[in-house]
C-alpha cells in the first residue's frame, strides 16, 4: 500500500505539468482555430448582414467616423462592434459578409482586466 502511494508520488514528480506557463510558453494552435475578428472598414458596405446572422447578438452596428471615398454617401456610417465575451467564434459573420471585410483571425491573446474592454469598436478591429 505504502509502496503504491510512493510510486504514484514519484510519477507525479517526474511527469510534465499538464498546463503550460503562459505567457512564456504558449500552446500551438490548430489550423482551424478561430480568434479575434479583423475588419476592413474601407470595404465594409454597412449591410448589417453580420449583425443579423449572429446567433448570440454579439454584433451591434455602431457609428464610426471613418471618411473614405467608398463611404462618402453613406450616412450614418454603421460598422460592426463586437463583444468578444459573447462571441461563439462560429464564423457565421465571416461567411455571410458579402465583401469579405470581416474575418476571424488566429489572434487569441486579448485578455483584459475589465470585461468592458472585450467590446471591440470597429476601429479596434482594423
Ligand atoms: S463568430 Fe459567430 S458569435 Fe461571433 S460575432 Fe461572428 S456570428 Fe457572432
Ligand atoms: S462587416 Fe460585412 S456583413 Fe458586416 S456590415 Fe460590413 S459588409 Fe456587411
């Protein structure tokens, strides 16, 4: 009995830790991993398709003052604002976007101290 316990203790001492020491060590992400969104405001046509298809009401269309030639006749200019705390990373918004201006990247490091900072304005996503 005691020997078995000692063997288990010895195994625990020599085995690798099951977690990594972040941020010094980072796990390798799978190719299919989805992270934070990226938005190209120059090619967004403000169609709101991304906000409508989102299954978790993660996207809110908000005004952003980005004067570009493409948007000169659009008033107001509404672009997606994304609440990463609510996001399921399902990529439906990316799939539905008609101009491919909204994509999910491999960026996964967006930890914050204040959860309100997880709400990303259009400018934050560029
Ligand atoms: S990835 Fe899915 S949950 Fe996240 S914003 Fe896009 S549609 Fe919504
Ligand atoms: S990001 Fe794409 S789907 Fe969303 S409003 Fe802009 S063009 Fe439309």
